């Protein structure tokens, strides 16, 4: 094969979905699956109504209520009137247009990026969109998955297609073995701190290398999830036996002969040896320690043993002083030992069963610090049910951790789960923007283990010292 | 509206990495229509506790008026919420100038007739300097020729825009009109694809 014919994983999937290509014009790209939720879909359904259009392929669309749902007493009507109306509008729209919905009260409801893979709706080789930037999560299966705005939600519902300019490709390789107490969340926080919050803009990223290959599916999802935090449109990991093992038998995956046929096809997807990317980075897993952010974008992160720098990679001194002022921190300060007020373990980044198991194993026999509030919010009903089946709920209760019901919760502070003004929250979510967890809230992004350690000591802690 | 030979004074926001959570915080995303988001544009920067205006924030400074927002690099990063573009548009902005835009925001803006113009870091710095020297500085935008001009200084720069998007903006149509017109091609694609997930 000459080198022009060698293709990346991304190129293979993209090319297989181009309905039409014209010069000086975006590609008309076919979309296999679309997820919808209550916040970014109502205006899209209104658009369809105005144009008198149906949902073009209802079986390729699936909905859930997640962003705006309460995480306590989900059996009661939602108290906040606007939130209730938004969820009811989703129910009404899905009903009217014939879209499958996992709304509040359904046994498989949950955060859109948790339930997609759980239900086997997410598969390798697909193009997947959702009106949510963390759609990149689904790339962990070797799919092209990206977030879109509401106008595009409407387009994809109406036509199963989008007009898209083909992004450039980036490969990020992480090799070697992870150190003690270092999780996939630390890998991605490390990468973002190295290439900055805009370093991936215009690119679609493929993660590769031995450190990535050795990760479980759930750990891979955590990495792809945060691709958007470096500006990348999406992230992906080539499908392999780990992928197929995770998928086998799930609700929406092909069965019997069709499964074999699908696996054969999926095995043809990984990047051809020698194929070119527009940009490449190589990192060594041994350089990564448990990470923590100190500022107001996810690129402002350091290893737990480091001090806050003069400025973040790709940022300015001005931006840094604004961020540190907001956070009540200073340059060159160490974070270890800093008192905290809240711990949030949840979000589509880290709310899956493996995350909860890790936390439970760590806190077994320990108790949270007295003046710290600890919320654990499972990513889905299925995660919640499984956690209870394994008795994790009892471990959490004994530790003083509050296990709530599934939803986005304090990840974006849209429902009542908000961190009060000025308070510090150690969080396993993906964004530390000003006010993200509630007006005036101050967020430290970490892995589930680092969060659990902070919950126990009441201050920012190097989890390795407790393992 | 047509962008041809469009001139306005500007509102300067010389901050980098302005994310969509700042443009419109999540707690204001509960509405099910597209209207009214302008009231909460930059809510947590515009207001101190409650309804007290933050006099230090540029939107509350009567010296700066206009339909062009000039912002630091990597504007619109973070969440994909199109509400950010709706809020800017509803408030009255027609154009955002920056030296770098986040991908999803750029697409959302273009889908709502809000023109994102990417200029060089140097040109952006010049605009900020000029506005600081004279808050009544006017910027002229010629979409047809893809030129942005600091009027007083007669300084110009070309900007890039996808030809299709330019045609849409100039004529007021939307991606969806075009895609719907391609239904036959889409159905043919579905029938003939090598591997189907349907
Ligand atoms: S958990 Fe957070 S990041 Fe994930 S979909 Fe919900 S709001 Fe978005």
C-alpha cells in the first residue's frame, strides 16, 4: 500500500459516512445515532413542528432526562416549576415524535453519556451526536462522537445528517505503566495541562499507546469525555477485545450472526500502521502523578506535589491572576493541606460503577471529616442499582457519604445541587469554570480516589500517602 | 439582516478563554424557547449579589456601546449550549471579533446569524488599544469581501469564512434548508452503505 492509502481510525469512519462531498463546501455527513436530553432539545422539536417535519429515523434517536433532574426524592414531582416543565416537555416531544425515552422514573434513566454505552446504543465505527459537548465520551468505543448545538440537533432529527467540515487529526500516545494511585482521570488532566485548554481546537484526537490500551472501557470513557476540555471536537480509542468484551450482550448491540459480522467490521477500523496525523504528542505514564486543578479552566492543573505556577500553558499572567483571585489562591502556593467544604463524586466523567467501587474500597472502615459534605451521585439507575447490590451503599453510609439518585447534579449546578458562594469543592466532574457548580463556587477537579481522600481528611490530600 | 458595509462601535472584553458558562450560566437554561436569554447574558459578571449591577463590568459602562463584541482568544469554549449564541444575539450583538473561537460556539453563532470574525492576535490587540484610546472607535465589516476595518485608522484585515456559510448569512438561509433538499441522496446512501447500524 502506498502511504496515501493508509488511513487513520478517524478517516475510515468519517469517509464511510460522507453522503456527499463538494469542493469548497462542508461534507454532508451521515449520523448513525443521536442522543437528546431536556435542555438542548425543546427548541429543536419546535423547529420540526414549524417546518412540519417528522423525526426522520426515530430508531436512531434516544432520549433521557438528566441535566435538570433532582437527585433526591425522584419519585415525587419536581419542585422547581421550570425544571418540571422542561422534563415534561421532553416527555411530550418524545411521545409525539415517537422517540424512545428514558425519563425520570425509568429503571434505566441516567446521564446521557453513561446510559448510551450501558444500553449498547454506542458502538464502534458509528457517528454519534448529542446537544452536549461531552458526547466525546462515546469515542472510547472507536466512534466519531461529538457535541452539537440545538440547530444541529434539529437538523440531525430532520435528516440524520449534518454539514461538517472535516477536522484535522491528532494522535496522543501515552506509554508505560501508571504509578500507584494514578487513574485515567489523572492522564487526561495531565494531557490538558500540557497542551492547554485550546490546544486541541480544530482537531479530532485519537488516544493510543500502551497506557491507554491497558485501561478498562470505563476508564477509557473518562479520557475521551474530557477531550472537549482541550478544545478538541472529540476523542477516540481504537476498538479492541476490551471493547467487544464490554459490549457483548448489552440491550442494543447486534446479536448472533450479526454480532460476528459487526465484530469483523469493527476489527477493520483501527488505524493502519504508518498512517499520518496532522499532529502528534507522546507522553510517558511515569511522569503522571495524581492531578488537581487550581484555576478556572481545566488546563490549569498540576501534579499534587507541585506548586501553582506563574501562569498556565498557553494562558496569560492576567488570566492567571483573575483565576487565582476567584479561587482565593496564590501563585507558587502548594494545594496540599488546603481545607475544603464539599466533595462531589459524580458526572459523566466519573460516576460509573468502577468509580464507585474504587471509592468504596478506599473509604471502607474510614469516615469523612466532620465539616465536609460528601455527595455521591451515580451516573445512572443501573449504576445505582448495581452499587446497592454490591453493598456499596452501606459502605458509603458508614463513611458519612451521601448516596443520591442519578443525574448531572453539581457538575453544572442546574438543579438544586449547588456549591455555595466562596466554598471549595473537590470534584470528579470535568469543568472548574467560574460559577459552574453554583454562583461563586470554587472547584478543584480530581480523580475519584483523590476526591475520596479529601473527603476523609477534610483537606486536599495526596491519596498515595493513604494507600 | 445583511452584513454588507456594516459599521458599529464596539464593546471590549479583553479576557481569554471566555467559556459559555460565563456567557449564559446553566441555571438560566431552563427555558424551552429561544427568546429572552439576553437578560442573563454574562449574568454573574454583570451583577454582584442579587440585582446589584457590577459597575466594573463593561456591559454596565455606558461609554461602551455597539453591536460588535471584541473578546480575547478562545472565545466560547466549554459547553455546547446554543443558548450562548442566542443570548449574545438577543442582547443585540451581531458580530463577535476574537483571535480564536471554540469550534462548537463558532458553528452555533453562524447558525444564528451571529458573525464570528477571527483576526490575528496583533490585529486584535490593535482593536483593543484603539478602543481604549477612543471608546467611540468604529469597526466596519464587509462580509462580501471578507474585510474587517478599524475605521479611524483605516487599518484592514481579511477574515476567513466558509463559502457556504457566507452564502447562508448573506441570503438568510440555514443549513437545514439545504440538507432537506438532499433527501434523495441521503436515502440512497442508507441503502448502499457497506455496513449499516440501522
Ligand atoms: S454530567 Fe456534567 S458534563 Fe456530563 S452531561 Fe451532565 S452536565 Fe454535561
